[in-house]
């Protein structure tokens, strides 16, 4: 499968047009380069205010790219960042994109109690709704930390008025993942109430799920191979895909905190080429907001 995708990716001609007419979800996790999970032991939350903010400029570069392609995206905003960059949050909403929640403090769900999770969730939801004047319907857990030991979070999400989550990665990973979770959007029954879960996109390869949803995987893999993988999901499996990235991933000049080889590779590989890859994907595939792809907007009329 991998070799086929690489071959298909190489065969894609730049003037070929769209690979699929099915709309996929474009998502951006609006957080800073120093708020990522990899740096939890390096830059404490008490030290966050001393770091220079860069997500403002880089998020606007993404907004301009999306405008160029006529793409509307879902921006999962970290509350700590949104509180410091309120005009950015307002601009995301004013330019026709969906604003959703990415927690306030970027703490792993499975490391919190249900009470702590609810407090964090309510704080970010109220902040973003006050800034945009629109309901916040979607949530993404930091580092995809809704796992088997934190599925209780779904009930709290429904309690607090959320309509969907995109918080589960059906892969084997050292920090997150539910490898045998359904690979495609699933309408859950949570204590008699509906909640969509939109897992991050994977492809089954040799009995394992290969992540092709963006982020570090997009920085690592050739863009045309990723495009071919997403088109395979659309055309061969008849399902929408979801793509994600962070504003700092298009910024090769971010201050870098050196750690282990593995963490440095995860954090800093491929930053200089990421914007070009995203531009190509927007050329080859159709994208919209999560709410649009799930049909939530249509259901509301």
C-alpha cells in the first residue's frame, strides 16, 4: 500500500485538477511553538508568558492561503493563546472559518480528573464564544489524549453543549491512540445524547493504521503521497478525511528547544516545506470545516 501511494503520488500531474470531489475537513490547532506536549518538561506554564508569541503572524499566513484557495477551515484555538490574541480569534471568525476549542491549558485529558477537565473545557468555551459571538460546537483534545482511559470525556463534552470531537487517533503511539477505534466519523450515543467523533485519518497497512492526517506526518511524508492517501480514503473507501496542522509548523524560524533526537525530529523536521505542501493539498483536494463535512451546518438549516 505504501509503495502504491508513493507511486501514485509521483504520478500526479500538477495540472491534473482535483483528485476527488468529496470534501475533507481542514483543521488548524492554534497554539504556540512552546505549548506543545513535547516541551512540557522544558517550558513550564509559568514560563509561557515570557516567550515571544508567533502564532498571530503564522495563523494569518494560513488564513491568506485558505482565502486564495477558497477553503474554509476549523481552527481549534488554545484558550491561553486566544486570551492573549483576541483580535486573531475575531478575525478567524470574521473571515468565515469555524472557531472550535483546543482546551485552555493544553493538558492531557487522561492526566486530569473529570472535574478538572470540565473546568478547563468551560473556561475555553466561554472565552471563545465571548470573542466571536458564536457557539463553539467542536473540541480537540491536546495531543489526541482521549484514549481508552479517558473516554469519560465524551459525556462531559455533551453536558457542556459540544456537538463533535476530533480527539482520537486510531494508531499505536507512545503517548496517545486507540488502535482499534473506527477510522471514520462516528455518531456516538452518549447517555442517550448524540456526539460526533471524527478520528484522525489513517490507512490500514500490514495490519496497522498508518497516520496520514497531517502534522508531523505531513512534514515527514511527500505531499503528493499524502494527497494520494487522502484521495484513496475519499474514492476507494467513500469517506471524508481530516487534515491538521499547527501555525508553528509553517515557521522554520521558531525558537528551538533541543532535547532528544526523537523529540527534535518530531518537532522540527520539515518546517520550511510545510506551507508549500499545504498549498499543493489545497490544489489537489476539496476542504471545508469539520461542521460542514459532518453535515452539522446542513442539519441546522
